[in-house]
């Protein structure tokens, strides 16, 4: 999903499971003409959802799905209106019912990085649910994640 | 809910059922340092929800509630970050299962006006629901709305 | 920009100047699992900006650009998370320094239509600016807009 | 700004420099009827801005102001539509031109905590600016922050 030409175009570093191009929208920018700091979290949310759907997951009142327990972002350089950026996502590690996601927003290198601890919750019961074997395998191979715990 | 001092402070005109003060947030403003045009609709949504709750309504999967069939806004003068504004709402007319809402955002007079056609829908069935006698009376007296049709 | 296959896929009607595919985001949906009514205005804003840039315009403190004087939306059927929709935009008429935009959001036909009155304003002076001959020609031919006034 | 009655009402713990009541808006909630995780960052942004303005700061193209270098949130329990919550902010430490902010969102105890590293930047030059003596004193006394470095 992230070919050599795209990696070169946005100067992406490291292994990423998935990537998506995005053009920065007017609504994402603030009075100082920068991407608002909270808009990054919504872009990362888009990637988390893409990742979950592409990994065999679904959303719904009776589904199991990832709940964000904590999340952080580091802002290295500002982004601006109408710029073309690349969004990336990967799982870096997982335990029985949780995983750690990392995100990147790239344009001539990294503008912003993100990291979230996600817990798989059964929406019908509210209880934690174990990560399926299929998803564990996918994270190991596709994402190059590490099994912990 | 809209006393003479408040009317004078914001130079409000006309009769309004409800009002609420608001300070314009950083997130509501765009690169040109104006309130984004879509942010007005969310402020009007806040007033619609306040109005519905204050009129005996509630929200929920089994509740009857207003669905916006159409909405418009007219932008007379721009608003800016950190300004104190007044939001107002009133029903101006109603039929069997719909009503027309008007909204205002005021600061030294009107900055933006809004108008929505709302249909009462039963969330459990998706069917239109008649406006209750109690709400009809409230709109006639509190809002000075006109019964139509 | 809107070929026959795309028109058929989304059951688009009428002539449109530009179109863009979009997948409905989690952030755009509310508790009732529908696209929030205000989110449509931001999608239409994206189309207005695309249209302006594709028509030779630019954005900036010293640029001429469209200011929304009024805007409305009509909600025909609800949209939902993760659905693929098509966004369309066209100018339907123009005067010396203003034009009327129409927008559509399509999925098995029209879900939501929009209409905005836009005034060209010189950002440096705040004064109205006449529409250039080039843009008038583009609206006449590409958009099939009508010259008024 | 945070009296004993308010502390008891929301079961607030610890010392906070400033607090503000907020009622959760419809727009802040997602399909699962919870506050969207990114909406917390915008509420914390509101508190950061209040804090800056109340500390003698201002915003503008020629002003010095806080830029978020990194930010994180921990989600302990979900929040819901129309709930009354309390937002709190404090500086916990500072260096020559940066400070660490903490945020809380409270309802029967803590729902969500936040932590940001903020750097004071001169908007005209883009350069880091030292924290004024007045602000240092205010952080020491009002916020009970620690001087580091």
C-alpha cells in the first residue's frame, strides 16, 4: 500500500501497514493558517478506522472494536491549507486485548507523529475482547508488530 | 430569558423564545480570522437542542424529535475570535408535524440569521409524529408562533 | 470530470461542472448514526474551494475570493458512516461580482442539495471585485451558467 | 475560580488554576453516543486559551503565544450528550520558554486527563520567546507550578 515512489514523494521513513493521500482542507486550518492541532487526531482516526476495516473488523452496536484508551501527538513542523500530505498507520505491538498504533503525517518528511493505546471492546457487553488469531497474524506480518505480554 | 439589558447589550430586535451567551472559540475561526460559515449551523443546532429540551422534548432511540428538512443562513457581518455574542431561537410557525425555527447571532446587532424547517419524527419507527398540544400551546404563547395549515 | 459510469454509479442527474468521490467519515456522523446536518456544508465548502482553484482562483490575504453571503441545504435522505458518495458543484448564474453555486451529494440519487450566493471580495480592501472575463467564460461554457443583470 | 462547592459537585481532585463548566454538545458525540476522542482536545484548547488570556497573554500576528509541541489524553470513562462537566487547567512546570499544561474533564470524578508541552513563540519572527517574569510568578503562585531547568 506504500510503494517506493510514494515513499520518495513524501520522504516517508520506516515500515507502515497502510497509507492514504490527503489534501489539507480549509476547515482544518486556524487563524494562524496552520492545521489545527486537534485536526491531526481526526485524520489519525480516519486511518485507525481504515486499518480496522482492512483488518477484517467492522463497526456496530453488536461488534467488537477498538476503543482509544490514550493518544498523543508530537508536532514537528506545521502543515498548511491545500498541501498534499500522506497519512500512515501501523500497529507496533499488541497484548491479549489491546494494541499500540502509530500514525504519521508526511510532507517532505514527518510533520506530525501519533501514538494510541487501543483496547478491543465488545460493544454489546462493554467487556474487553481478545484479539483474534487472524488479527494477531496480520499485525505480525503486515504491520511487523511485536507480540507482548 | 431575554431581558432588556441583554437586548440592549447585543442590540437584539424582535421577539425570541430563548437566548444564550457564547464566546467565539478559536476552533470556530478560519484562516481569514472569521467565524467559519458552517460553525454558525452548529451554534444554531445547540439552540435547537436547548429549545427542544426546554419545550419538554428529549433525545433517544425511542424518542420523538426534530429532524432538519432544510436550513439556511444569511451572513450579514463577520464574527471573530473571542467576541461575546448572543444566540437566539424562536419558532415562527408550525403545522401538524413540522415547525419553522429562526435563529440569530447578535453583536451590536445581527451578524447572522438562520431558518430551518424541522419535522417531528418518531425515532423508533421513522414516521412523522404530530406535535403535541402542549408544544403547540408553548409555541403559540412563548414563541408567538403562528399555527398554519 | 463526471463521466457516464460515475453518473450511473451514483444516479446523478443534471449537468455539473465538477465532481469528487468521498467516503463518509466517522467524525461526520452523530448519535443517530446519520451524517450531521452541518457536515454537509463543510463538504460543499470543499467543493467550492476545488471549484475556485480549478477556475484560476487562489486564496490569500491579497487575493480576490468568494465570500458566502447566504447558503442553504435540503436534506432528502440520510447518509451514513463509510458510505461512498459523490459530491458535485456548478455555478448556475452570475452577475457582475457574485455568482450562485449549487451542490449535490449523491448515493443512489440525491441525498442532499445545496445552494449558495457567493460574492467576490478583494481580501486586501474588503471591496467587491468584478468577476473576470475568463471566469465568466468558464462559467458559461463549463458550468452552463446563465449571465444575469 | 474553583470553589469547594464546585469541587464537590464534580468530585475534582488536586489544585487547578482555572475551571469552566461545560454542557456536552450534540456535535461532540459520535455514533456510539460517546464524546468523540478528538473533541476533548478542543475543549482543552478552550481552556489553554482562557488560561493564556487570563495570564496577560493575547493572540495576533505580532503577539507571543503558546504553540503546542506535543499533547496527550487519557480516557478513563466515557462522557455523553447533555452532561454537565467541569474543565480544569493548570501549569505544572516551566522552563525558559516552555511550560507543561495539564487538563481535566470531570463528572463524578475524572473522565479524561490531558497534558501538553507548550512553547512560547513570537508569531512575527517564529522564534522562541522567554516566559515573562510576570507569567513565571503567576505560574508559581496561582498554578503552583515548578520552575525547572
